C-alpha cells in the first residue's frame, strides 16, 4: 500500500493539530510537516515535495491565495483549500480554484473549531483525489476579467460583491434581481429561445467553466444552464466571478427566472435546477429540494432529464471534469431524444476524468474535446 505525504498549512497551532490528526487516521496518509503561513509552506514544498497540501486562506506574512499562486508556478502540487463558509470565504475559494487548487473543504464554524471533525469524510475523500491529480494540467492560462466590465485592473477581484448582479456596460443588456424567497425578478423583454446549452461539472469545474464561459461571445444565440457541484453561497460567488470574465451575463439561477439568449444560469447550491416551458418559445428555471441524486444537489442528471420533453429546442449538452458519473445517463437519454451536440471534456485537460469518462463509455458523446476547444465548438454548433 502506497503512503502519501501531506503538508498541513494553517496559522492556528490548534487547527494544525486537529487537521493532522484527522488526516493521520487514514493509513494511506502521513503528515510529514506543518506550516503556519504561506511563506513556510512554499519553502517546505521545495524541500519535502509532499504529494498533497491542505491550505488555509487567511494567514499572516503570506496568505493561502498568494502561496497557491507561487506554488503552482514554481512547484505544482495538489492543494485542498480550507475555506470559511462566509461570502468573503466563498469568493476567495473560487479564486483559489481558478489558480489551481484541486478542491476545497469548508470550515463549518470558523478557524478554531472542533466542528472540523464534521468534514473529516470530505477531507479524506478529496485528499485521495488530490494525490492522484496531475496538477500540471493547470498550467494553461485563463482569460483575465474583461477590463471594460469593471473599473478595476484586469485580473483583480472586485472590492465588494453585490447581493445581485448589477447593470453593466454593453454587451450586458439588462439586470435580474431577487432571491429564492421573494421571487422578485426583473427580466428584459421576452425573446424567442430556440436553442439551449446545458453544462455539468464537478471537481475542477470552476476553472473549466472560466475557460469555457469566458470564450463564449455576448451575442450567443442560446441560454446556458450550468450545474456545478458546490454548496450554497459558493455557487453565488462562482456566478459573480464568471460574470466578471465573460461577455455573457452570468447569474445564480432563481426559481421562475425566464431564460434569455446570451445569459448563463448557475444552479444554486442545495437546489436541483430544471428547465420548463413558459409559453411558445419561452422557458423558465424551476428549483426544488428533492432528495440528492448521485449524492448531489444540484445534480447534473436532474437538469439533463428536465430537457428531455423540450424536443423543439436544439439542445447542446456538455459534461466536463468531475468525480463520479453524474450527467452520463442524462446525456445518453438526451442523445437518444435528439440532442444536436454532446460534448465530453477530454482526459488531457480534466482534473478528474470521471464524469466525462462515464459519458464516453455510454457511447453518447459526439465530440471529445480539450477544455480550450469547447467554447468554439458550442459557438459553431449554435450558429449552424
């Protein structure tokens, strides 16, 4: 049995002890060292070359985001971020995933808490994925945020994140506001929807979505519906981050939202997302809290299956990086029901070649493409 060396990075000595003990309960993991900040982590990675790292975000001298950036450029190593479940923590986690973190585990009750035992299963599971990950796949550069969209330097996060997407310069033509409970929505005039793109992804998804969504033009003649396996709050930050790098309008989906071309809708964590008819050429989002499917809510299969009756639409279906098989059966059913395009991300760019592999094995994929070619294929398919 192979033993994997793990480095634990946290500014709290108490948390370093708790995390190390949790990891050491798995006989395949050995904590070879701990670090109290990002600067120490960078030096220890150079010296010890661990198989994976757990990294806190908020630390003195060098924080987790800066350390991650340095590590991935100098000594690429699989990293699991330990993230606060706050709005700010979620925003920073999305940036970390874009910079090369394999995944994250949320801290349930702040930086010093015995509640961390509640996430032991998730931490161990994600470390097992991380130590088998080829992080050199992260070397491809991502598109920076569109400098015309915000009065800030390209690539820099916004100083604050609004509670709902705000009106932007063209090509962003409108604003949608509201929350799940109020149902207050502001939509542009209804437009006929004749095509739809549906994307499902999991581990490695935020970076893959950044790559794809940032390369779709703002005049895209279809709405895009997205399921990314993530807990609540993180999906809102993901949508806001994608919105900042894309000509598309990107929002976290809300129940009852009308679908519009040139807009992408991210399923909110904790809710299944479906698409339903809302009149001739019009479609809307439906959210529900039914039981998880394939261990997930939102589930890719639930979204894909909701598209089966919508045969009047030209449907373009994409499955990208992720563990497990969520989305494969739904893609097969859609292929059999006349979906125009079915795309699986190729193994060469997947952080985890699980969900795409499952779809390929079901022989329902018309195109197997590296991450950087998916947007072009979608644009071509929608224009045809």
